[in-house]
């Protein structure tokens, strides 16, 4: 059956509104490239465009159709003409794309304040490293896809030299007790967790079908920049809150997020927000949900569940590895990003503070800011700086996009770089090469007012997803 059997009524049945979209879609189907397309395939494609026209705005073939299907901007949710002032840390090495994205966020009618961290780079919606305080609303893509992505560090009562003396054993421990990526094999013996009894799995529609996925993925890590690694913890501050004496110890650091749950929540509520709050194209990923709305309340509950699930995953990773190592940690530090918090600002106003790839750094709050595979990360204590909205960077930040790294870096050069620094890497890809990241020491120099350093963590045995090209991993 040929495509000529597709009629206007067929398009109305799959949700096309009356108007130019129908005629333009039929015109496209008359083109040469669709001559041999059968009716079922044509309608399936058109239904995809109708369901999410934003995806096709840059498609030369379907752009005109998609533009007719996108909800038109409403003056009530337009952008303010002026960009509210915000603090930028390390501005001289923040790319223009990230700055422009933050400028757009500062024009939203709901925006109260914002800041841009020194590891900032371009993303979707808010830039990675963007902090945005808004009034009584939540922006799903201001939180991001990997909700509650976090760092977790365990400091073991073992001296540094055991890392080198037991290197083969430690490598095998990581291999046996971690799983990565979307094609992981689940653990034969699963650890139970109270997270699975949470009522949100029954009460929130988008989560009902995700409980079993959550059960399978508990204790596993994502792709992209997610990792589990043994390394050297160097405690340098004698007055640290960890109650760990100054010295060097074996440490375990993990970085991952909420897996399939976070992605499902982000996709579902971003679409709802875009439909409820149509914005100009440059701001469309910043669509928000009012916290007075049912959808806003649902997202808030689902976001918190996803964040708690991410924490449960890290807890299981560290429990498994601690058991295999035969040691209990002296201390643990955990912090998260890609989240929204209800906070009181310095001027007394209550706001929803989004930290997209930014670390909470309230006064006395502990966290870990990683570098790259060949550079140290830092254990920090927040200083509660008001200009940064009590935030700091979440890492070194990318200086090359994933695509740029894959095109320009060579495997031989990366292997030599790792060998020169004594790094054993299991998995990983060129997109996560150390050369793709900014200098963590420069990043830290630009946030001396934001955090105090208690110590460092230097990676030595690293495991990442072996998928090769990686993924967004933290967006």
C-alpha cells in the first residue's frame, strides 16, 4: 500500500489539529523520498512528530510541520527583556554557549537569582554548572535527566601503600561488585532496600511501571562520566569534621545517579512543562511547572524519590565493596547535584534553587569535587557564600564536547597519559579522556570563596562503562 492512501482524516485521528499542519504533512509525503513509504509507516512517523514536535524543529524535511504543531508562545510566559544580573566564577574560561544559556534563564519571569560555576559548559536548559533560584516553580530540565546524580566517598582505615600492594585484588573487587551502563548484567544476589516500599511507586503514574527496572538496576552505575574507583585519600586539614587524622588512606569514590527512574521522570515532566508553559525556542527547555499545580507536586515527589534511589545505589556499591575488602569505612562523604532544593535566600525570600551540575556549598556542608582520571578531586566544606547561592562546581567541567573528544583524541595518546599517571582504567572511552576536561586546579582557584579544602582524592584504579562512546552521564 503506498503513501498516497494517507488522508487528512488519518492525520486528525492521530491528533493533528485543524490547520496548516495537515496540508504541510501531506505535501512532504508527496516528496520523492517517501514515494515507497507504506501508510502504516507514514502514520507512525507523523504520530512521532505530533507527539513531540520539538524534536523535529531542526529537521529540514519536517521543520515546517513541526513548527505548526509546537504550542505557540503566550505573552504570559514570555521572557523578560532584561537579563537579571548574576555572578560568574572563572568567567574567562566559561564557553559562550553556557553563558548564553544562563543569560536566557535569567530572563524567565519566575527567576529570582542565579550563578554560574567555574566548571560550566553548555547543556540543555540550564548549562552544566548553572544555579537558578525561582519563585514557587520547578524546571524539570533545570534539574536534568540524571536526577540526584551524586558523589560518594568512603575513607578506609588502610594506609596508602596497600593500594599498590593489593592492586590486583582491588581491581578484581571492583570488577565483581560493580555494574555499568544500559546493557549491564544484574547481580545474582540482590541487596534489598527500603526504597522499594515507597508509596510513590504506586501513586505516581510514570513510576508505576519503573519499580521492576529500579529493582534490577539498584547498585549499578550509568554510562558516560560515571565511575567507581579506588585511590588515595590525603587528609590535610587537622580540624576536619570527618574525625580522620591527617594522613594518606585507601579511598573509594563513586559517581552515578538515578538510572532509568531519573530519565523517565525527566522526560515525562519536561513534556508536560513544555505543553503547559510554551516558551520561545531558545528557552523551551526551561519550561516550568508551578508547585501549586498537580503536575508540579507530582514532579517534586518523583524527583525526591529519584534522588533517594540514587543514594541507595551508592550505598549498595559501597556496602558490597566494603564487605569484599573486609573493612568498614572510617568516614563517608556524599553530596549530589542535578536537583532542586527549597531554600531561604539571603534576603529572606523562599525559593526553589536548581543546581544543574553544581554542588551544594552551604556553610559547613561537606562534599567531594572530582577532577579527571589523572587529576585529584577535593574534599570540601562549604562556606555559605550568598553570591553563589551557596553552591560550588561539581567537578572540573568539560573543555571538549563528547563529539569533539571522539573526533580529535587518539587512543594511543590517552593510554600514554594514563600510564604516565599510574592509572589503571577498566572501560571508558575517548570522550572521558583526561584531556577532555578543564584543569581542576584552575577551577578550584576560582572558587576559593565558596569552599574550604579538607583533603584530596587521587584516582588509581578506575572502572567505567565499557560501551566505548559513552553517554550524557550527568546531564
